[in-house]
C-alpha cells in the first residue's frame, strides 16, 4: 500500500534542507569530495541515494567516451577503462551548484522509501536498468538502507528468468501489501530529519496529500510468471497476478512561485522524481507566464533545470551551464534562437524532444521581450 503524502510540503522541505546543509558545508569549503559525501548527513539513506545518482551520471559519461574509431571491446581497453573508473571513483569533487540538486532529490527519495516503496522500487531497481537481471537487482540493494530486508526479501522471491518490468512491479506491490508490518513507520524517519530541520509527521502526510486521482483503465494482462519463483503471498490468485496497478501519468506544473495557487486548483502534481527525469508534455503557455526575464540562468527554476539537464543535455551539468551562459550572451532573440535551431539541436539530436526545445525557446523569447 502506498501512503498518501503532502507532496508540496515534501518538495519544499527537501529544498530547504538541501539548502541549509549546503550553506553549512560550503561556508567553509569550496567543494565536496568523496569522503565528505559518504558521511554528509547522519541519515545514511540520503548519502547512498546521492552516490547512486552520481554513479548513474558516471556510467553515462563513460558511455560518451566511446568512439567509432577505436576497439572498446578489446581486453586491454576494457582493463584500462576499469582501472580508470576505479581511480575516478576515488576522486569525487563537486561544487555546490552540481551537488545541491542531487541532495534535494536524495532527501525527497528517502521519504518515498517509507511513503511509496513501490515507486522507489520502480525507479531505483527497474527504470534505470536497460536489461533486468537478478544480479543487477541484487546489486541495487547496496544503495538501500531503510527497509533493506524488505527489498532484499522480495528480490529473493524472483527467479533468474524474471525479465518483465510490469510483472515484477505487480509482484512487488503484492509483496508490500503482504508485509506491511515490516515497513519503517513514518514517525521514525521524521524524527531523524527533524534533528536536521524541524518537520512533523502531519506536515508530510497532511490534508493536501498529492495522491494522483486518475481514471483507472481496464487491467491488462501481465506476462506469465517465470518458473521457479517463490510465492510472495499464499496463495497468489490468478487475477491478482494479472492485475497491475496503472502508473499515473505526470503532469506539468508552474514555476515554484506559483505553487500555492496550483495546489488549490490542481490536486494532481508531479513528483520531484518525475520532474528530475522527465517533464510531461504540455504547452509552454501553461507552464510559464509571459513576464520578461533578465537572464536565463537566474530565471530557470530548479525543476526546469532538472528537466533541461536530463532531457536536452543527457545529464551533463557542465554542458547545460555553458550553453545557458552562451545563450545569455546573445544580443537579440533571432541570434539566440538560430543558435538553438542550427547548432544545438543537430549536435544533441533534439528532433524528438520538441516539447523541451519549445520551452527553452519560450524562455529566450521572454528574455528579449
């Protein structure tokens, strides 16, 4: 069972805590290194989720190193890459602008482990895998601290032939429902976070809880169960196996200063995770006002920045910031838009990302309005 929670307050609390902790650290340090990251907060799950996000970006950057001109399958090359990655993993070094968004997401995700374990399992175990295998699922357990026995117990019920995401997720939901007593109480997690920045259980699970209410489509059949899997509840009825809960489609929301008005008028808000990985398609007019902005760098909200970095720049923070700086340096709207259309779009293959490109172009128009 997924608990209801006040998404608006949880987003704000995550941002405030990340800002507070960064203020404390970066007041006396210019950067953050690996050893400092491992013990950055007393809540181990937060630190582990930051490390996991870094690992994803790290593997993505390594993939970008591959070139069509060299043999990356050669054993010597593979060995050299492994050695390089081992050295690099010991040389973590981040500035605040790169670290703070990761920390904010890690705080939010830590609450979701308790509030929405199925959503956590889907993102941390299933969505990030190109190919689902039992060893990969077991590998991801390294980054789970809260309720680790619960997640590990479920993975043990799967057979090596388990491959289908929807089937695995539907089994996990059944497993959680059958083992509610093993879940960490929200009260216990709130006490840990309150030691860093005061928060109450009522604030997290208050009346404005953002549990999306959507029309439930007809259940669709889930692929047949692989052989040699252990029952997660006894017995699992056939209809239970076939019924998989639909995932709510995220919706776009306005800049952070409009949060109060939106909460009253629209109960369906996207989660921070949704905004971090992909903002749903909607018109730019719905997402932004027409007011003029002084600069792109200072006017793009943290949610929009997450979206641009991951969707337009493949998670590369440095490229994003350099590009925004270049766009801010143009003296007229036509030159800036031409740079987007003729230079950036072909370079980063934005042909299938028109929603995000149009949002960027609209911001440019507002700058030169």
